[in-house]
């Protein structure tokens, strides 16, 4: 192939790519709610189903106020028919006058609905299983019964001037025709929104997107989505649902819920601030995430996971020398999230054998010491040698740096260095004091 022929082929291919960019705007983007989503926090409903959870009234109120301050749109509470205390707590939270709307979650049953509307809630979330598993082994009802029950409950709740959501349970293992028929039925009678629930966490993002796009051709109301995390897809599924046209996502602080829980509030915020930074920053008090997670973690007696998005203890810590150098020059090189957006700080972990001289130079500057680049490289080698022997901490590194600085600035020590005395052992001794042996019984 001649150069001119190659150029023509290349230009033609380039035009094709540019005219059919798979990552460019497409008509489906107009259905996306990535820039206008709402949060339904279910920490006080789904979260109560977490194995360790026991929230007394005082703790529920504290959590509800914290979530409201953060900016969630809805707070979902345990069904008031679950227990006497559940009803009392529901009524108490409804009286707080929070900005967030208060919902309660009930079975698709008139007895539940009659109790729910008397608690003072702003909305009722109705759910019933539609998969063959739940229809056979849970409630034992067919789709005709489900449709009749849904209509009765929805019309009753609407007559009280209260928001109503109807959701199938185990949506992704339900027959698609059954799903679309029941959603079409409840949409016609004026339900505020319908819900999709991945009750067992079996769905993947492609399935979520396809179901969302199909559902949006059938209903005119908003769609709410609830994703369990059994297979690790809860955050990805939630985001994909928004891309497909869902409006509301159920979340819980730290994702707590039945089994291993649902879409975590903090994790979803990490995803959404990348996709819709202006919307997320203007709507939610992101600096409150750490406090909310600590509040709930303490209440259910768990630790914040080390790899938790945003608040994991090393979420903004950089260790490798190449990473540290780039981060010091421009944090965007190895960070997609800015810790300052969440009221947090980034850290350079320089006390290890992987450290580079740029990280040590930064520490030298913090210590207000004057050293040349060559001297910093020399002391970096000392730090790396000690890091090959044992774990290091900041005090170790600071001791090595300060002692090295003293050597190069004190005439007597400088003469020893010039005489060729090896001070590596001295540095090791200074950085790691001898360990006292325990006394033995005589």
C-alpha cells in the first residue's frame, strides 16, 4: 500500500470514528437522570434488617436528623405494623419537622395501609413479591390477586393525600410480561412512582439498563430502584439505573441491610460526584458523610471498611514513589475524587521502602530543613535501607532526616562523613531504639 493510499484509509477511518463516537452524546442520554436523581435513605428500614442493628428511639432520631442535615430527599422507616415500638418511632420521627419526606415501607395489604396512613408519614412504599419463588414460597398469590390488592391499597392511600409507591419484589427474577403488566396497571391509577427491587442481588448493570429502558416505555411515573449487594454490583447497578431513566435510588449508610446490604450512601456519592459534580456538591453536604458513617458504624458495632469509598482510612493515601511524585505535582494524576470535597485530607505515605526522593523532599520542606536534591536522594536511600529491614513510621523517617541534616551542617560530623565512616548503622540505631528485654523470674 502506498503512502497516499494509507493516508486515505486512515482519514476515512478517522471520519467514521468521529461520526459514530460510542462515547459521545446519543438520544438515550435524554432519559438519564444522572444530573437530577433523588435519594431515599433506608438506614432506618432496610438498615434495621442488618444482623447487628438495634436502634432505640433516641438513636433513630439522631440518625434521621443527620441524614436530613446531609440532604437526602426521603427517609424510609420500618413498617409501623412490625412492632408497637416501630409505630411509636415512626410517629415520633414524623413530628420532627424534617426537610426530608418521611416514608414507611409496608406489605401490599389493606391492614398495613390503614395503620401506615395514621402515623403522619408523607408517603407509603408498598411492596409485594412477583417472582415465581416468592409467589410460591412466600405469599402464595397469583398475579391477578397481586393486581387487585395493589389497586385497592393504592387508591386508599391516594385518598388520604399521601404519596404512594408500588414495587415488585425480586424484580429481576420475575417474568417480564408480569412485571410490565402490573406496572402499567398501577401507573394508570396514578401511583407516584414504581419500584424495581433486586432483592437477592442477582442483577448486573446490563440487565438493569435493559429493564429500565423497557419500563420507561410503559409507565409515565418516576421509577425508584433498590439494589442488594450480594454479588458486588449495588453501586454500579444504581448508577446504571439512573442512566437508564430511574429517578430515585434506595441507599443505606454503609450499605447496611439484610444479608450484606444495599447500595451504600457514601459509595454512591463517590460515583455520582464524578458523574455530576455540580449537582452533587450543590445538593448534598458531602463533608457530613464521615460523621454519619461513624454514627451508624458505632450504633451497629462495626468498623468502617478499610477500602470504603471516601472514608476508608487509606482512601486518599499515596504510597508508591511514582504516585507520590505525581500527586505532589498535581493531585489529579492519581485521584478522581478530591478529599477536600468531603472535608478530608490526602496523605503521602513516605515511611516505607517504596518511597521516592520527591516525597522525602516534601517532608524535608515540612520540617523546615535546608537540603540539596542530592542530599535528599542520599537520605532517601538510608530510609529505603531501613525500610527493607522493618516497618517504618513517621518518627523513624523524621529521625533519619534530622540526624542526616545535623551531619551535613555540623562541622565535626561533616568531617566524619568525609573520612568515609559508614553511618548506616548509626541511622538504624537512632531510628529504632534497642528493645528492652523482659525480666525473667529468678
